[in-house]
């Protein structure tokens, strides 16, 4: 439809000159030009306007949001929705606009509106998948993460089951399957579907074993999957199976200590470690009932901005709580020492995820936390040997995986062997 009669011709000429000029255009100039030309030729310029509005909302050069970030992103969504449904590009443009807008809504704490936009994104993904015949539905991962943060674990598990079922037949070639399996495992575990979670973890372990054996993946990731699997087996009363899995981990860690990795890898294995650690740490982590809990099987990049900010900022309150609890635990260990150990592990896991997400030099930021965790667990084992020994073994295994992530394989092996001796599994 042509609206040129409603638009000043001089405005049209100026807008075209801006776009044709050889000099660099600012995002604001682009938006102003496309707003004019979209009235003349909507099919050509509405998609360009939607994308220009998104660029204007965030200056990638300075890393700062525009003062009217949300308004610009909401306008981008409105523009995308106004594209003729018959236009082939409409679905992708609208999906992209919704995606940037929902992130800003979550950042502002408007979680219900953000989740509603994720639902709309999923609907677009389903329609596209039906048309193309592609079994992978775009938007499922974001939808599952949003559901998980709201405590709707059963629905999140169903969404991740659908996604993994679609991508599993293609195998790990693309590199993304392992991350999806971790999200699936956590979603199933949170939903109380322990049998399915254990089966999913076994799938991950088998895949990482094959990848490492064929030099397509780090041995360290295979190790983390084995240790995480053993911890989940223990949680669900499968102690015998967990002990056998830990023997497999011991053999692998012994090889790492003797020879190191067979190949040089990019370093993503530290991120893999942090996610597996967060899954195991979810058992002792008890967020406030009104606080969104990030999906424990996902990297922080997959969390909503609101949940990520709350999760990481909570470290300061946790430190204050620990400092206040420490003297009480010294005076009355029967009542307070076990809780001190639990809270310290929560702080350690949150700090490890935080620093690994921010810097490759994470090791020195969190080393003392893992050391202090072992010392506290040792105190508990001396005070209460019945429960304390298993707690000490867990703290040593946590520190062993930390050493592995820091590529300190010999100290990692020493800690792991000591942990097995406390579990009565030494060979």
C-alpha cells in the first residue's frame, strides 16, 4: 500500500539522502529515515525500521542502553507486528523484536510480560517448524528457562524433553547438544522426575565418553559428567551405582594427572564445570520463595537478566550471613555447624559460577572458598562423624573439580582419592 500522499515529499527526499549518503549514519538518523520511508513503502522499510529501532535501543560501541530502551524495543515489536502477514520476512523480524524486548522487560523485573513474549516467540517457532518440516522448534529453550525461573518445573521439563528429542538424533556434531542435555537434566530433576533425570545424565556421560575417546571433546568434560552423575545417583539412593561411576572418574582423573589432556581445547570446559557444579549445588541452595531461581543446568547467558542479577548480588548477603553464623557455630556446633557448611557451599557455588562467567582468571577468585569449604567440612566430620564424613567427601570432590577446571590435575587427583577413602571406596 502506498501512503506517499500523506507524507511530505521533502521528508521523503531527505530520508533517502540520509540513507544514500556516503558518510556513516547514526542509529537515530536511520530510525528517522526509515520511519518516513516505511509510510511510503511498508513492505521494504518496516523490517528495516524494526531492526534499526533495536540497534538504537542499545549502543554496542559504548555498551550502554538508550534512555528510552524499552520504548524503542516496544516500538520495534509494534512495527514488526504491522508487517503484512503475507510477507515472508515477517516471522523472523517479529521473533527478533520480541526477543530483544523480552530481555529488557526481564531486566526491569516485569517478568510476566517477558514470559508472555517468550510464549509468542514459541508460537512463531512452532508455525515456522510446521511449514519447514524442521523438528527443532525455535524458542523452546527460552520458554523452558522462563518456566523454570517461575517454578513451573513440570512444564519446563516437558519443553526441554521436546527440544532434546528433536536434536538428539543429529548427535553432538554441532557442539550444542551437551549444553541442552545439561538443561534437560536439571529441568527433569527439578520436576521430580528422578528416573528420567538419571537416564538423561547417563546419555550425557555416554556421549562425553565417546567424544573424549575419539578426541572430539575434552577429557575434563567427561570427568565432570561422571562426577555429576554420581552425585545425582547418591541423591536418589543409588549409592552402589554411584560408587562404580566414581571409580570410572578416578581412572580418568588418574590419566589426566599423568598425561594431561590429549589435545588442546578452547577452554569451554570450565563453563561446563560451572554448570555441572550448579546442578549439584541446587540441592543445598534454597532461594526465597519470591525470588526467581535461575535454571541450574543453563549457563548464565541463558538466565533472564533479573534472575542473573539477583542470584549474583545475593553473594554479598550470603557472606554477611556466614560471618554472623560463624561465631555461633564455634560456640554451639550441634545447632549451627551443619548450616554453616551448607551456606558456605551455596556461596562457593554461586561465586564459582559468577567468576567463571566473568573471567578466565576465575581460579584465584574462588580458590579460598573451596579451601575453606574443605576446612569447615573437616570440622563437621570431627564433630559428627556419621554425617560429616560424607559432607567432607563432597567438599573434597568439589575442590577436586575446581582444581581440574584450573588445570591442576595432580591436586585434583589427591583430593579425589582422599574423598573416596572417606566414602569407603578407595582401591
